[in-house]
C-alpha cells in the first residue's frame, strides 16, 4: 500500500489463519456457482446495506454514483442489524458493503448471498478473498482500547494494555462496549478473548461476566463508545482502532489508542452481493469498483482511518499501521460458525443479568 505520509466451538483452536501476514496476490479459485464474468454497462439504480460509519457510507456511494451514473442509495446498519433485516425483508438490498467477513459468511449460510468472483479480486492479497466468491475484503482494522486520558488520570490509571486491565475495579461503570448482537465489534471482542483462551467458550463468557460490572452501556453502534469516551462519559471504550482515530481527529484530543499485549482481533471489512438482487449487474459493478485502488484511494479523503486492502491504494495520514499490531490467529469461518452460540450465551448470562439490575 502506498502511504500518503510516509462447526463449531469444539474445533475452535484447530483451524486458525495466520494473522497479519500478507500473502502473494491471487484471485480465489472459482466455485461452480460463482460468476466471474465482467458486469455489463451501468444503468438504473443500486440499493446498498452499508455497515460502516455514516460519512464513509455517504462518500463511497456518492463517489460510485458520480463515476457510473447509477442512482445509489444506502441504509447504514450494523452487521447484526443487516443479518436481521435480511431475514425479515429479503430483496431490500442489492449489495452489502462493510462489516466483518464472518458476517457475510453467515449471510451466505442462510441463503442470502450471490457468489461472485470479481475480476478485481486478483489485485488483493489472498487473505482478503473468499475462495468461493462469497465476499472480498476492501478495508481492514483492529480491535483496540480507546481511552480518555483525562478520565483515566482521575482514577489513577494509565491506558489499558491488557484485557485484564479492563477488569480493574477502578473502572466500575466506566467502560463502553458494543453489543455483540448488533455491532460486529462487540462479537469480535468476544471471539478474540475466546481465541486467547484456546477456544474455551466458558472462559470467554466468564471474562465478560466479570467485565459486566465495569460496563456502563452495551451500545447499538460500534462508534458510540468512542464518542462516549471522547466526551468523558466513560474512561475506556472497546472499539476499532480506526474509529478511535476518527474520534481523535474529530476533536476529542484526550483520546488515545492502545492494544492488548496478549493480542487482538482484526476485521476484514467485506463486500458481497445479496441473493436475487433487483440490480444484479450494478451490484457486480459496485463490488468490482470498491476493490480497485482508485476507489480505495478515497479513504484518505473522507477521511476513513481503516487501512485499504489493495496494495496500490494510498494510506491516509494517521491510519493505524496494521502490520505493527499484535493480532491473534483469526479464523473467519470459525468466527462465523461460533457467533450464534456466543451471542446466545452473552445474552442469557450477561445482558439479561445486566437488564435485571
């Protein structure tokens, strides 16, 4: 990348991807039902389910419309919300843009994805492509701790550098975490701790049960916590490093990003075509376009602080360097297969208890 400034839980630990290592660029091998032909000339409209921050959704869809002439609309939804919407209103959207790749696999498992291997997929490192054409990744970032230095100083604390640091009694009611059922980052945090525990679901849920007394709120949106931390409503938010940096640049100078020294999870932000779209050709064009360096160069101008996946794309100022983050082995397939069990355990053992207080 060019820099503008310089199933199942039992099998959890057995199938791990090596995180952080970029392999040679290659297109995924096509599945029998995966379409690889280029999309025809654009016309008509496109409806996008967008699981990124509002300004990113607005800028990307506007840029695509300006370049292609396709009337493009979007609805900003968290990953969990998109999955729920696909169940209740299939056919509402043509394409799903953003959100963790594991959630796109879940959508495919439920019959909501149209496999498509974009001709632009060969531009990406192998780890950013699903071999059967379910998804391709167009940005990446990592789970981090987004802390308000002034609030921590009041408590005599420094920015956390360990998952265990979040359990400090001094942080009672001072941690924000996205709810794993609605925001992908919340589930990423759970899956990260479970990975560090060798795939032990009970130990992971026990950790978040202990953390519960320190959590002020389980927010619907991943970005809510960084804003709460910026305003001093909480001392620490479990968030994406890109969202924390965005909040810093938006005018919250007391915020600082830190990472758990044990290791952290990372996101492959994916795009996929939804089943039986009203505008299939346009959905293919959008997927092709968003994988290009030209489209990903826009991230720096929005600005988005996620890292582009196309090696030829520009990396904007202040984008957290993903190659310097200690990442856990992240098995996207296993993360997808484990989601329902983890969320059910979280809701029954933690969230329900929190509501009863």
